[in-house]
C-alpha cells in the first residue's frame, strides 16, 4: 500500500481536514502524519482515521508538534536525540515517547526518526557551489569533502554516545507498544547518523525495534554531492528496511513529485518487501497534477 505524507499540504494549511482531503483527493488510502501536524490538527483528523476513511501507516517524529514549538519552526530535528546536552536530549526523548503513544493509539507500524545534527561550521554552501561548478568529482572537490568529513568525524563520538542513550530508552518503549523505529538517512554532511554511525547503532541495538528508513531523495542528493553511496546504504541496511520516503530529486533539490528527477527506483525496488512501508514525501510545491503523474509513475515502476 502506498501512502502520502501530510507534508504535501501541512506547510500551507493549519486545517487537519484540508490536509487529509488533499491526500484523499489523490486517490490514496494511506497517510504518514508528520511533524507539522499540531495537536488540534491531529484531533481534527482522528475521526477520519478511526472510521478508516484513510489509514495512518507511519508517524514522522515529532508528531504531534510539541505545543511549545511554533509551527513555522516545526522540524524533525527541533530537539536532538543525539545531543550531548542532557536537557535537550530529555526533551527529544519526552516528545518521541509521546509520538510512540500516538503510534500505538493509531495502530501505526513505525515512527520515523531524525537523530540530530553534528554542530560544525556548515560546509554545505561550498559543497553545493562545487556541484554547480561541476567540481564535486575533481581533486579539489574530493579534497574539500574529505577534509569536512574528517572535521565531522572528530565531533561524532559524543553524539553517537548520546544517541545510544536516547535509543536505549526508546527501543524498550517501542517494543512494549509494538511499534518499530525507522532511523532515517539524512541530507546534509553534518546530519547524524552517517553510514558508519548507522552501523554502530544497528549493531548496538540488534534484535530491537530499531530499523532503517530509506529516503530516496536524501540518498540521491548525498550521492550527487559525493557524500554517501546510496547503493551501499541499501546493501548495508536493506535487511532492516522498514519504510521508504519516495520523492523526486534533481541534483540537490528534492521533495518533488516522484519520477521527476534522477532517483534510482530500479535499485530501491530490489530491497522492498511486501510489508515495507511506502510513503510519497513531497512539499507543497508539488502540484496535484504532478503528484498524480508521480503516483502513476510509481505504479508503472512496480513500487506500489
């Protein structure tokens, strides 16, 4: 079953029913509720979910949006699960636990997690410039990225330790509630975890509800920018794959309608199982017409 994320319209609407009606208008029967859904919006949607007019297949942390966070600052990273700062980490765990409560209430299979960011002077502007100048795969580009990865690696262990403390609490609660945790691959070089850190986390929490959530647009972006290889991500963690975010990516511009970019559906299809959650995750710039074409494209590709 193919679902659509509420991100399709939640950026531009504060009405839960407007968002759900826009998703239903695409002819789909499943939805992922994400971090722009406020508690009032969620309560507005609840009757529709309870009556099974549409089925929630996943929640994207933090859902609902914590009341102390203005909607314009909504983010899956608004509190970091890998922060060395205990106060921030405790808030991240607190609101993730609330998301898990709602996941159990809505009989959702998985919660998608952003795990945080490594604080560093962002090199992304330079990396994007190198890409635009077609220098990513030159000696200059490779050397710059190698140096930035070295800087990041020097800061990573503190965040890895913090993430394990958070997950130690979360996997036990997720197991109790019968919900899986989908750790998502991310977009920027400073996002956590990278491939090496994923390996450590999944080894540490082997046999737990911790799973891998693959975002095809993020993976395509990182590969285009010379940061990570998406085939390696899938080959390393495909056995743990619980769900995928599907959207179009051209260069480093993602969250467009599926099939409109350079994303590799042939590759990802090899790792999909019958029960893998499939969610189209676009932003509001994707029009209804583009989305309908994208949904048709995914059907043609055998993704649905």
